[in-house]
């Protein structure tokens, strides 16, 4: 078997890379290799519509079977790229887990990430990363009376909202003293905490988990929280094993530049497995887990592989649906030195600044604020912090030169 481009990984980033290559006029065979048995699917609905049962299997498909046929993209599922040998010019041969050997001209790593597991065993703990995880959890929630969620990140809060809507008792355990402490300022944490408590969820903050038992969770202070369903939402770990075997530089992800080139310039990496240059901290890197980032990196990687100019770096953006709340995030707030809050009217916007310039915003039920910030950042502009807390002043009227 041979391919012009071999893509290790058949998730959002891998599929978007294959599509972008064809859009760039690449005509050689493209092979997508995915470890899961399912055809390529979307992950965001897994913790939202799919988990709640309002979206079925068909709604998860990333592309139709006809798309792959029409674009001459071969997808192999239920198999993974185990290892590869590269020539000096970037061509090579890969070994797949079923014993197949694939000769390729270029290699792209889109291996994604896996759910982080708890540092101890015991009990039946669900995680939510894959379609199979979501199916198992959805079946469990059909019979659950009381759920304990370990971790109050976005995925955990989305699951909590789904469970409460089904009338299930929910207790959220968070080791940190507040929600989303690594990714958001305190105003957003407090807003979401109040909302979830209003929906009936309980929270235990600032207390670690000592053990998981068959009928609940033992906290570090000795308290016991009973549950018939236990879910761990403690983050994800980039899948970098193949990159390490190839000798590529890794640090909390496969290190790439703005063009998705790894430490071997002939190999690109993208999506949840990649760590890209930090937008505010020279020399630092970060991973961005989002559909938008997968698409933007796919376009950059396709340009690199086809020798075309790379598109401008896009503004990162993310979203989370929790109950009747739509959380939209533009930019990267990590590295901010101050923030401004726009509250009231049942919504919230937190504007993040660094050295006097806007770098990001969290907007809850404020699509206008979100779009104003996203457009300002894309244009290299800022939003004056003076009067930014005044809801009578639309943010788009405060956009100014950076």
C-alpha cells in the first residue's frame, strides 16, 4: 500500500487536513488511518446533544461516505500507525497495527488526545472522550439516580447540565477552590457556579479525591460522597507516542511552529496532539483543543505540504453549551494581567488585557460581545477598557487601534 500523504489519525484535524489538501490541488493518494472502529465523527456533540439523546449517530458524521469517494480519500478505521521510518527527504514507510506496510511521500500526525485517568483504581469510572465512551455513559445515565463528577472543567460542567436536565442528582467535585481556575477569571467561575447551583447541582470545591469506591467517592478529608454513576472529567493527554518514536520534539504535545512543522520539517502535526507557539509568551507553547483550531491548523499544514503560502494565523475561539447558557470564548486569556467585567441582563462578558491590549474574552449569552472581540483581535485592534463595563456602550463602538 502507498500514499502521497499518510495521515495518522482520522478525527477532526485529520479529515480537515485531507479536505484542505484537495482544496489546494493536491492530487496524490491520501490515506487516513484511525484507531477507532467508527468512521470519522465529531466530538463536541458527545457531551451535549448526543449525550442528552437529542442527536443520533447520523448527526456525528464529519463527512458523508460520498465525500471520501469523490475526493479520492481512503479511510482505514480500527487500525493505527505503530511506527515509521523516514528518509532524509521525508519519505518513508509506516507499519500499521494490522501488519500492513504503507509507503508514503509525507507524514502528518493528527493522533489527537486520550482522556486523562485518575491516579488510582477502584470503582467503575466513566470518562468521555470517544463515541464509545458517550454511548456507555448515556446508557448509564438512563438508570442513574445520583451522579458524581470529578473535575469542573468545561466537559464536566456540560455533563452536569445534561444530567440535571434529566432530573439526576449531581455532585461536582473540584480540587481547586473554584471552577475553570486554569482557563478563566473568577467572575466566569462564580457566574457558572451560581447557574449550576440554580439548576440543582451540588459542588464540593477545594477538596481532592482520595479513592473511588464501588458506591461513591472518598475525599481527601475523609468525607464520602455516594453515587451510582461516577464520571472523571480531569482533562486530556495528547497522544504523542508515535511522535516520540520518530524522535520528534515533544513537550505536553508535539511541538510545532506556526506552519505545523515539527522538529523534522518534513513531518507536520496538528490538532489535539500538537503544541503550538503561545500567542503572548515568546518561547512557550500551548495546546488548543477546539474544532476551530483543528480547521485552522489543517489549512496551515496543507499549505506546508503543498508548498503554498500559509494563511494568516486565525483568532482562536471556543464554545460550550451548558443548559440555557452559550459560552463563547475568543482569543487566549492565559497571560492576562487584568480584566474588565460586563455583567447584568442575565449574561456576562469578561475582557482580558495584557500590557493594555485586549487579548481575549469570555462571553456568556452575549454573541454581540463575542463577535466584537473576535473581529477586533482578527484586525489587530483592541477595545478600550474605559467604559467597557457599560452595557449601554456596545463593544463594537469601543474598538480602537492597538
